[in-house]
C-alpha cells in the first residue's frame, strides 16, 4: 500500500531526485525517508519539496495518504 501511495502522489520522483543529487554513501540516505526531520538538511529538503509541490500538487496528498495507510 505504501508503494502505491509513493507512486500515486509522485513521491517516487522526489526520492529519485534526492537519490541522484545527494552524495550520501551510507545506507540511511535521505532518499529513503525524504520527509524525516531527523536527517541532515531537513530545511533544505522540505523547502525543495514545497517548491516542487507548486509544479506537482499531488505531493500535498502524500502525508494524509501515508497517515491513512498507517491507520
């Protein structure tokens, strides 16, 4: 269900951009959890996703859809 949410809300594009544009070599990169506030560059990631949501408004549905999946 979470994979369906990722593709339906275009979060897979954000994860791909973070994967290719960051230089983190460790297993827990920000591409795995782009909305996490505990990783480095939190403000930069959220600012980028906010700007990208102007072009891809389906990103705004990611957090509510993830909450529905967890329920």
